[in-house]
C-alpha cells in the first residue's frame, strides 16, 4: 500500500514539477480566471449593491473555466512522445495513474484558485478574511469534485479527434451539482450566515466527491487499455 | 420466435395508441382551471418516463459492455441513448407549450426541468463523443464510461436543483405539488404510459437491428475490398 502511494505521488510530483517549471499553464490559467472576473464585471452596473449577490457566481464561473482550461492540457503532455506508454509500462496499477494525475491536477488547480481569490476580493470590494476558513472548505470540496470527473474526461478527450472541443461539453453538464452547491454556499458564507444554513450544500459536495471519485477510480482503467 | 414478436409488437401498440388518443382527447374531462392545454400532460409524462427509462437502459448497456466487452451491449447502449434524446426533446418541447399559458412562462428553473435539460445535454455530449471516434472498440469503451458517469449524475443534479429551488422563493408553482387527478384522467394516463413504453420497445428493437445491419454492411465491405 505504501509502495503504491509512493508511486502515485511520484506521478503527481512529476506533473507539478513540469507545470511549475514551464509556468506556461499557470500563466494562462491565472490570466484567464482574472479575465473572466473582469469581463463579467462589465455586465453589471458599477458599484451596484446587487453585485454582492452575483459575485459568488462570477467567482465560480472563473474557477470552473480556468480549471477546465487546465484539464484540457492534463493528458496532452502524456500523449506527446508516447509518455502514456511509459506510464502504462510502469509497475503501477492503472488506477494509480488516475490517482497520480488526480492529485497533480487537484493541487495545481487549488493553487491557481488561491492566487485568484485575493484579486476577486479586490475587484468586487469584498472582505473575505472573516469568512476564509469555511470558504476554504467549499473551495477544496468543490474543486475536488470538479477534478475527479475532470481528470477522467480529460484522459478520455485526448483520445478523440477534436477532444478539446468536446471536453467542456462533457464536463459542464456533469458539474451542475457542484456549481450550484459551490455558488450557494459561497454566497451564504460571504453573507455571514451560520454553518447550519449551508451544511446541506457541503453534504451534497461530499456526496458528489465520494461517488465520482470511486466511480472514476474504478472506470479509469477501461479508458487507457490499448 | 424473436422475429415474430418484433412483427407483432407494432400491431399491438397501434390500437393502444389510438385508444390512448381517444382517452386523452375525448374520454378525459377538460381541466376546469387549465382548460384543454392540460391534455398535453398525458403524453408529456409518458415521454418523460420513457426518456428516463432509456437512459437507464443505456446505463445497463454501458456497464455490461465494460464487463463483457460484447458488441451487443454497446448496440443496446447507443440505441437507447439515441431514442432517449429524441424522447427528451419531446418532453422539453411539450413542457414549455403547456407551461406558457399555465405558469405564464415558457421556462422555469424547476428541479425536474433542470434535470431533464442537463440530462439531454449529457447525452448529446455522449453522442458527440461517439461520432468523433472511428475505431469501434474504442468508441464503445469511451461511450460506456460516459454513459455510466452521466447516469450517476442524475440523482445529484435533481437533488442540487431541488435544494436550490426550495431555498429560493417560489415564484410559480405547478398546482400545489400533488395533482389530485380526476379518476378519468388517471385512467387516460394509465393507457398512455404503456402505449408510449411499448413504442419505445419497438423503436429500441428496430434501432438495435439497424445497428446490427450496419455492422454486417461494414463486414461485407471489408470482405469485398479484400477480394478486389
């Protein structure tokens, strides 16, 4: 078991090292999420009171769009130079490849989100300091949910012609429960409501995370057998 | 035997559909509040039920394909998904036609509406993926993965949109939740649902045959190409 996990972390570490060294994906995802926030701002009256009501939605649209941009590249590196063959030949279960990729994507996306969060607070004049701990829980749970299915579909889409066009078509409808839960709980947290008002959303996120983590973990090996 | 059933089924369903039409348009009383537009309900509900059923068939076909790797399960999955999308589109068309005069809006973000819309989107993506892959076993494998994941998402989507609505103020409500149907209306629904379900079975069997024929054509083509 320890041996298995060590290998899994090796794959995750490899992915993270590539991304943090090339910085290509970090910049584009960062800029992209900032741009979404800025562009959405133009849809509303400047300084309007209701901006506080729509802000959570904008935050999550920015996160989800940036994350799906990152996911579409997740397996592209493995496809070039036939790295996938190498991974498949390594003495590791197929599910281990999924797990490694999942951890890599998760940490990477989380990092991007945490860097964008202060910008979000500045652009929308929100003070997030008091609500940060519960907000972090929501961000972690929702991002994990997004990445579980995202990693699976990312592996699927590199195997298809025009896959990067298809990935969002697969991913966005799948993420409706995550998006609704994340937006609603973020709104309640930012309004200063107590835990009991949004605990049902957290439960839903946990349920989504568990169901799709297990399902993707089991199914992944069928995707890459060639 | 199997062929015989396939030939007989349409002749069983035809009178059933005619009976259903009679029940819906003549036998069932006109709704005192909604008027004649309420009659759309019988077919709307039946198609919704069968649309959902077909995605369940797709789910079963997908799981069985990954376990057994037999072409027949993939044929079941794709046939069910295709019919499911068609039926869902009927649901999403008849719904707004009814909703406009009754609710005063073409569309509301009611949990059932959201779930059906998302369902249709997911299976549309499923068909897009199928069309993008040429290699047969790979297509079946990838499609099966999506079929399983998409179906698992249905209850969560429903739950999420349900919670979302109950927290939001309800602007428009459909007749207070429970319908309280007239017995004659219930009777009409009891005929319409089997009629439409049988229609689904007929279409499914035909569609599966068609897929089998396509395989046969592809096989023959290959054979001829080899000989030439």
